[in-house]
C-alpha cells in the first residue's frame, strides 16, 4: 500500500468555520493498493489539491489581505519532478499561482510532512492488530490522519514561520 499525504499549515487569522483555520485543518490523503507512485497517480493527486485550494481557498474570502500564491514543498521523488507535474503546478489555469520548492534530499528535518508521517506511524503502531485486512489498515490510516490537530508546529519547527511566507 502506498499513501500520499498533503498538509497545509493553518492560518490562525481565519474564523473557525473556514477550511484552513486551526479548527478546520486542510489535508489530503490518497491510498494506492500497490507499491510505488506513478507519475499519473501523483499528478492526479496534486490536481485534486490544486482544485480544492482553487475552489475553497483564501482568495474567496475578504477577511484580510492575502495573495493567490501557494507553494508545494517536496523532495526528489521522481513523480514530483516529472514534466507532467511541473506543467500542472506551474501552468495552473485558475486564479491561484502554484509553484514548487524543492527541499534538500534526505534532509528530514526540513520536511514538515516527515513529522506528519512519523506522527501517523506512531499512532498506528499503538492500534495495529494482527488480523487487520488491507481495507482495515487503509481506514485506520485515514482515521489517524483525520484526528491529527495543529500541525502548524511542524512547519514552524522546520523553519517555515507563520508570517504568510509558507
């Protein structure tokens, strides 16, 4: 099983009822019941994130000044660096301007998502049972991920401060 995960740091300025607030963290998950991630699967996952941000993002609200720039932070997974993904991200046709920022390869301390994955793995280790099926494992991963709160600390820990410069 391969799990793709995306998280966005919360914006503490947002009212609690809006996606992206501390109370309604934005996160995305996709599971694939085989090993590895193809370029097509990863592109589809990123497309769903971009579409979600485009359709429910901050630019739809007039609570405060914000821009339409959003950044993907990722390492050197081949799928992430494929021309298809780069074209999707940089050529997004909507109001949002998406870009990607590569982080140093194998520098886990600079990747907020690495902390998210470790948190999920530590919770799953306490729950896992010998009789779990693949479907049970997938559902438990989703449940643990959905229960996660306030991962803005992971962004802060990695040096991405909450000053609007994520």
